[in-house]
C-alpha cells in the first residue's frame, strides 16, 4: 500500500466523526470529546442526523453536508450501516478511514462476509482503512486522539502498532508512568485492509519514529512481512520489537515426520520474526524496557559492560546478570584507574564494577561515569544507585544525564527503590536516560541491544539460485505419484530418491531389492559395506521396528539381513505392507543431523537440528521459513545448542558445515518449488569431516495435492 495514502490516517487536516453521539459514555461521544479536549490542530466535523451540537461543535446531518474537505473519517456506527457510509466517504473524497465499529469477522460467519464486502469496497475506492473493530489512531504531535482511549499518548519516538484495542489503553497508562512517548500509536483491529506490514513500511519512513513496537496475534502475509521488516531493520536502521501472543496447539495435528511433530504452532512465528530482523519479547514490561533504551540510546559497538555503583551487592547482582546474558565485564586500563583514583575515596573500588561507595554525591558519580565510559574497552554502562541516607538522589537524577549524553555509548540507570528515588528517576527519564527498577533488568536490556548488533552484522542477505537443479524432473515425479485420483502419498526413501536427485542432494549408492537373491546381487555391485532398510509406508520408525540392519557384507550377509528384516517387521509391526528393501552404501563416519520441513498455515517451515533416533527427545532444533537467505541458513545451523559438536569440540573433527548449509538451501528451494511436498525429513544427514561433504542416510516425504 502507498505510504503517502497511509499518511492521511495519521496526519489529517480535517476529521469527520460519523456516528458522533450526544450520549456520554458512548464511543461516538467519547471519541469526539477526545478530539476537542486534546485540541486537535485541524477541523472536526461531527456527523449525526438527529443532533445539532455536540461538545460545542456544529453537527452535520450527512457527510455531504460538510462544507470543507474531509481527510479522515472515523466511523462509530452499527456495522450494518458501514457499507453505505463507505460509499458516502468515496463520494465526499475522504482520503482515509478508521472504523471503530465491531460486528465483523470477530462476531461470526455473517460478520466475516460483511467484512469481505467492506474490504472489497474500500480497496475499489482506494481509501486506506484501519479496522474495523479497533481502538483507533493517535498522533500526539498534532494532538490527534482519534480513539476512545481516555488519554492521548505522550510525545516520543516509538511507533506502536497493536492488533488488540483493549491492550492499548493499558499500554498508554503504563507508558505514561514510565514517561515513554510515541510518534504514532495505532490499534488496527481486524486489519481488513491496512495490515501490520503496511504500518511497518509507513513507520520505516517516518522521521519521528526511532523504533517500532508490535503487538500481534497473527501475520497475514509472512513473506511480505519478512521483506518489509528486514528492509526496515537492515537497510533503514530502525529497530522492531514484537510481543506475539496466541501460542496455540497447532502442532497437535496428525503428522508423519519428526519435523511436523516438533513444529508447534508458535514455531512458524518464531522463525518469521527471526528472519525479519524483529526482536521478540515475551512481556509488556520487557517491551517497554527495550523501547525505552532503543528510543533514547545508541546501540553498543561491542559486549563489554562497565558497572558504576554505590553499593557492593547490586554491583555483584549486575555482574552475575551480565555473565548470564552473554556480556563481558570491561577491563579498565591502568590509565582509567589512575584517572579515577584522585576522584574517589580511598575505600572505593577502581576495578570494574567501580564502587563509588555509599556516601557518594552526584559529583563523584559524574567523575566516575565520565572517566569509566571513556575507556576504550567499555562498550556500554549501567549506573546503580541505592538510596542511602547520604545519597543526593535528586541531584544525581538532574545532573548525571548531561555527563551520559557526552558519551557515544549506551548508558542506563538502575536507581533502586520507590519513594526515595522517585524524583531522581523522574529527572533521569525526562532527560532521556532509561531507568530500571533492578540491576538485572538494566543489564538484560543492554544484552538485548548487543544481540541486535550481532543481528545487524549478518551478511549475505541474498537468495541462492541453483542452476544445476532440475525442477521439471522433480515435478514430473511428484505429478506421477499424485495421479489417478491420488491426493496424498507417503514416499519411502527409495521413492523419494528421484526428487532428491533432481535437487543434487548428496545421495549414497543404492539399489532396491524385492527378494533375497536380488539383494545379494545389489550388494556385490556396490562392493562395500551396506545397510539394508525396509521400505514401507506402514513403518514410520524403521530402526525401532528392526527394519534397519547396518554393516552388511557380501552376498550371504545380504540374504540373511533381508530375511531378518521381514521377520522383525512381521513381529514388531504386524500387518505392515513391505514394498521393498533398500540397500545402500554405508556412509563415511560423521555426526548425525536432521533437516526437514512441515508445511503449515504460514508456509513451508524448515527445521535443522541434532539428528538420529533421539531427535524428539533432545529437541535441539531451529526453524526458519522457506525460502531463506544464505545467511539465514548459516544462522539457523549455528543456532542449535549442539553446534559446538559440529565445529570441533575438544579436539573432535570439525565437520563440513558448508555442506550442511548447502543441503538446507537446496531443500528450501525444493519445498518452495513444489508445494505438494507437505512434509519431509532427512534424518540422519551424516556430516563428514570438513571438506568431505555430507550424506543423506535416511529420508521420508509426504506428498499432498494442493
């Protein structure tokens, strides 16, 4: 959607309130009252066919009766009148719509049908719509409170976008208490037209917005969201935070793959947000802890923290929190300690944490901050203060911001207490220095800032195009399996092989046997140790069922293993239909990983993790949405907890990480090109020593006609 069109929603010069009411306590009355009492800078036109004056304003019978132009129309009507009113808005030349009214898709089938008609109508008219079923929009810089929130937002630099209207009123109250201001504030409700992605794109170009905070219950177009949010973060340098609710039990559906069983309903959103460069938070408190930091302080250049305190205990707490969060304590130079020594009493600690001791006044704090933050090893700082009887908390709050602002490094406060530090905290926050109730919260926020820096440094954000894959050949195979009225088919490893061959996956030499004699011939042809595996759609876990026999040698060994598999399956999976026995070359030594995909409601969700028979026990996996950049695949592989095992832990051989990433990207392209692949697992992919590649040792594919 055009950013210029959306601007009319936030910067109108005139507003019509359609459904303005004379009755106090109604949305139509309260919303109009907000515009009047907050002194919106433009013209306000109430519309109500049964009233003459409301809140001192002349009331118009219809939109057409309004003498001037109308940039924004806010509808507070019964849902059944909305469609006709949209037609009137189009005739009047209205440039933006906010529909507060409920009674649309949230109310059931009839409401959903009405909303479809509404969407079609506003898009045909070219009028951007916020809502329906929303709180409204706020722009404090023009005193615009086109919502039924009790108070207008404070002025600031956070763009806030929420799918929940009820949450917004609490957020505004909470933010006021923390002196956190907003550039734009919007509740978009059912997002029948303007979506979260459109609003991110708008705020990305808004000069008054330094950071964007989202509360989302769903994401409509994942790939578009990733594209727009990634551009906002990596190219335009604006931080996006997201509180995502609705962690459902979507993963409870029947699945045939490890990937499907591990990919819960939240895994898709977790993957989308990571790929989009969006920092996810889990609570409203955390959202505002970070927003306070990102709208007032620069990002750190590294992860080394300096702690300045007037009490030893809080300094230790901050140290523990820093190490736990992945930060390091900065090592202060001899020159820094020498500069601190004459400024601090003899009992003070000159090492990091710098303890200015309990009787410190603002001048001692000022000197400690100025000298410590100038040390080249320091990337960020936290100033701790406990309100002891000698502490001049108010002056610290008044004077320290000037010292902090002179550094180019992020510095936050943790003035600990409530009533005794209240005035000092007020001064601190008003002057743009975030304050946290406890050291752990302050340090955790700084650690999150450093994680953003690491994310910003990700390179090679491009999609890899493979010229050697044969999309047509794979499509022909898939179409063949899903022909003759077949809408779903589970593919054994042998049946999936031609699809994998088309994508140049690292397959081992193999053959298919339907008799013991045939098995003997195949083994002789391969000429090395082999593994025999049962091929059956009825046997999901072959190894557990005795359907896999390793290290088989020679013709006699092949015959014996063939018969043994049939006996094991008959015993462990009675009635299972065996299609054939796959005979495959034994892979070189290596570590086992899993690569898979489960196609959910938001698209193909790729999985990578520690593989083998215990994958669902350890659950050391990561998810990303396909298609993915090369850097996304690299980050996905390196993010599993056991990555060190692949990277040469304690003298073990370093594995071929590049080969793993190549398989991830090739299979990512495969599921994008072939939407009929509902699920697949490669488990295990055996990763050999660096430079020796990887081998697909076992796999399964579930096809489903779209």
